[in-house]
């Protein structure tokens, strides 16, 4: 089932694989952000990528994290990735984090957001109780996907 069948959407991404999957969908206006290709990760990053994202505003941003901590928030091991994610979050009306439960209680090197910066966190059903409580206290909605 194609979730984009009934309406036209604009998708902005720096992920080459996502762009390849969506490029033939006639209901999507697709913008691929340029920059330096991060080999092995199928995405672009660097100053060009950050600048292009800084000029765009989105209704919804879907952001992955390598780790989430009650103290440090959402983090990633790459400083350029952190900078780009921070910029995307800053320019989006609704921020949706995609974080599976194996990443809870962890910390990566570079913080890019606090839990309160997210509007929604989508995870699996194994979210620790302390996190579920903290997420709700931060004013963020938690969705546990099966």
C-alpha cells in the first residue's frame, strides 16, 4: 500500500536510498539535498548539506538517533550528522524521533537534541518505564510500534 496515493507531498532528504525509493512516485515532490557523500551510509553531509537544510522549512521531520539518554538527550557519533540534525529540528514544525529500544540508556559522542525538542518519539514496545515517564513529562508523545 502506498501511503502517498491520495495526496501530493514534498519529501526533502539527504539520504540517497530514500530518494531512490521515492523518485518514481508521482505523488511526491522529491528534493535531494547535496553535499559530500558519506560512503557506507548512503547520505550527504557537510557544510553544503547544512546550508541547504537551513534554507528549508518542513511541516514534519523524521529523525533517527544512535542513542537517547535522560541526561544527554538524543545523540550520534558524528559531529556533521549532529549539526545537520540540529538544523533540521530547528526548521521543522513537528519533530518525530525514530528510536528503537536498544538505543535507550545510551550516549553517543555528539548531542543534537533534548527529549523536549521532540514532539513524538516512535519506538518498539520495550521502552523502559523511566523513559516513558520522562518522555511524557517533557511534553512529548510516545508511540510504541509493534
